[in-house]
C-alpha cells in the first residue's frame, strides 16, 4: 500500500500542502525525477515509474518500485485519452486520439513534476487538446487531467464521448471492485470460445453473459473503483465529478466486466439520449476534466487493497480542490451555497438531492459546463461546497415527490458563502389523488425485477412472468409482483415479437367532474416513440417520448433518462364503478424473426410511477399532454 515502507521517523516529518499535512518533505523520501529520450518522457518518485510516449500522450509503461509493468503487453494502446464525435474522419467508429502531439515539461521541482502533451485542432477534431500528467513526491500514484479548447474561428465541434482508458495485463489482475456490492472476478477464457451477443457483450462457456456495461454505476459519490491481482491494485480515484455530464443520476462505465480495462468516462451519452447529451461547441469554449488520481497499491489480499483504495479516496476528496494545481481552467478559489427546503405543507424536504447547474437544458442533458450536487439533511438543510464561481439554477428532487424544485439566478462568488432564503417546494398540482402505482424516485427499483441489477437479457423474462400482460388492479395488486420493471417488446419462443398492452383496473364510488390528470414518471425509454393512452376503451392521448436512451438493453433496471409527463382530460370520462386505463407502446408491427434466447428488445419503457388525480372545480379540459422539467 501507499508509503508502507516509510520509516516511522519520516512519518513524523510534515509540512503544510494546501490543507493536507504531508510526509513528502522528509529527506528520506526520494525526489521526483524526470528524463527524456527522443520518443518518451520518464517520470519516477521512488514509488512508481511511468513512461509517456511523446507523439501520442499515451502512458506506455507503469509500474511500482520492485514490480513489473502492469500495462497490457498485447495492445498498442495501453493508457490513453480518446474521443469520438459526429462526422469525425477517424478509424474505428470515429474515435480520435492524439497522433502528432507536442510533449514537454511544464514544471519541475524535487516535489512535483508536470508534463503536458498537446495537439492542435484539426478538421477531424477542432479542439486544442492537452493531456497533463503530474507526479508528486511520496505519492503512490499519479494525477492526470484533460483540457479541451474550442476557438471562435473553428468549425463546430461535436463530442459524443471522451474518456481516459487503462488496459492492464490480464495475467496480473483477476478481480474488479466498483462499489461495496459491485465486485467480482474475471474469467480467463480464450477469445475464440466467447460468443459475441451484441456490442461489447459476450456469452462465456458456462452460459453467463458479461458486458462492459454491467459495471456501470451512478456518478454521485462514485470516488473510487479499480482492479486487483494477488498483491497489486490499480484504482481510478475521482475526488469530484463536477465535470462529468448528466449530474448525479448519470450512470457510466467504470471497469469492464469482460476484460481488464479501467475507464474514467469524461463525457458520454451512456444511459441518456446520446445526441442530446453530446458536446456541441460553437465559438469560444473550454473545459477541464479532472485531475483524477491513478493509484497503485499492494496488499495481502484484494479486500485489503480495496479498503486501502477507499481510504485513499477519502483523503483525496478532503484535498479537493487541489491547491497545487496551476492551470487557467482550474478554479482554486471556490464558493459555498447553503439553504433549506420546505414543502408547501410546512414539512422539510428531507434527504432530497440538490443540484447546481446551468438554467437550461435539463441538467441531465448538460455537458458544456460543470454540475455540483449535495443532499438535504433531516431538517431540509443543505450545503454545496467547492462550487466554481458563476451564476446557476438550483434544482432539487426527492423520493416521494413528483415535482422538481427550481430556483434561478443563484450567484456564487470566490471564497464566499451564498445563503439562500428558505425555498418553498410547491406540489406538482393541487387536487384529489385517486390512486398511484410506484414511488416518484426516478427509478423502477420498486417494481418486479427492479432490483435485479445488471443481468443481461432480463427483459426476456417478461413473456414468462406476464403471459397475459400486466393487469394491475388498484387495491389488490402490488408493485413488486404485479408491475414489471419495464414494458418491453420481447421475443416469444415462436419468433414473434409481442407488443405489450398494460391495463390498470380501478373502481370509483361516484362520478367525478372537472379535469382529470394522469401523471407518468418515465424512468427511461429505449427505442419507444411514445405511449398510447386509452380510458375505458377510448383512445385519449399519445405521450410522445421522442428521445431514446439505452437503459433497458444495457441492463440498467433502475432507469435512464428521466421525464415527467402529464395527460389532462375531461374527468367526466371516468365513470362510477369499474374503469380501466390501458398503456400501449407506439410501435410499428414487427415481422417474426428466428428465435434467439438472448434477443435484444425492440423497444420499451421503464415507469417511475403512475398517478391518477382530478381537479374537481377546474375548467373541463380536452386531452392534452405536457412535459415537465
């Protein structure tokens, strides 16, 4: 583990490094050294050594002192930054990587060395790209960050995704760790014995299916993940996810389940509508991603190294923002925002998620700037620290509350605390609730299979579990058993594709008048154009979903891109006695195809909740559909 062989006397020698007390000043710890050849830059601090290829900015050798190089020997690309964007003239699905970089030492001292590799804009990738590497005295890892700059004179720059990738030797790493529950071991199976089911998804000889998407995790509080072997570990530590697009509900790749690859996704459309989430730079624009800490440790067991990596991640979070960072795009001076949220009934908004982001678009789809988040406590109070100075909108969402709180024009200054006045969270709409299925929490976790995380092909259980589709009876059925996690077009064993029709049965003791409101929280939708809503056999509205996210076919059973839909209608259409609402996916008919046990779904919707209410004294409404932020 880090600094495990430091003498005790060295541990007693400290100096102030920003807010951290460090052992790095001890004369017994080697200084950071740097040397160059025509092709490479070599960095070492006595704990780790890394070699950077000048023309590409790739790390081509990484090892701990006394151990062998951990990077993959079978691939040319081993540790690198790449990106892909719309219209790129690049090989392999439009991926762009540095090939003609200029690499030089930016700063050098016995305690810290920074190397930057820069490539100028081109027609294929109109961004000035710089990948930085920082090695500090006494550290058990190195820091890396990426800056992208787009000039006013450059053509439009579109980035669908960009990432930092580490490919390590399979023979040296046998386990992966993402969270306390997302852990596992790799299978060393020859590639010729694997059956590719779909993109980056393979069926192993034992019948199991593994994919790079299965270890995706929510960015919120995701500070460390990595891989281990018998006595070495490699970890990606993220002290802040402020630069990641999509905010706290964004899910993204971490560690591949089918190969020994560790990623730090910087920008992506994974589990969102990729076209909406993409970076589209027109005019002057710049952004910094990181720094991130690539940490190497040793230990007697994988669990010991995992616990040590978590400890190190906590230390890195405390140090954020890094005082030793010297870059014009990195804000060393930050601000703090505090406040308290209450509902209109006087109760505090407890344990709500609070988000600071740009006023538009929806914060799930923001990628150009930075996003900050926190949680309220048991009294509704919140504090968001280390906010880059600027003007933001404040958003909040809470389990059990359908509406989203929004407050505009929140100004944050450097080294200042912004105290917001008490925020009043108004309900989605007043009126009488008739029934509700599920809980508004932006997920499908309370429904059948909603907690069966990361199981490829889970959607194929739908025809088995619900051979006659979902028929949910208000007052009798239960969400966990009688409402599936997704309404999905799955293949039957005879090769036909079943477009499901879900029916909600309910009874009213009396007639109602006014405006009826059907509220639907959409936790995610894959290749589904819309939902056709009927009441008592009569078509009422089409809920247009427009955009598709890959949540269902990439095994995200909890959700993807969230939307809130309201269908207003004449409440007189409801009758005394039995009623039924049907939900049908708006899809074209599909011809039968040869049956595949692991067939991909042809469309589907994941509901967060469904609620029926009415406004008794309101003006009678024609059927209309609204989309709320």
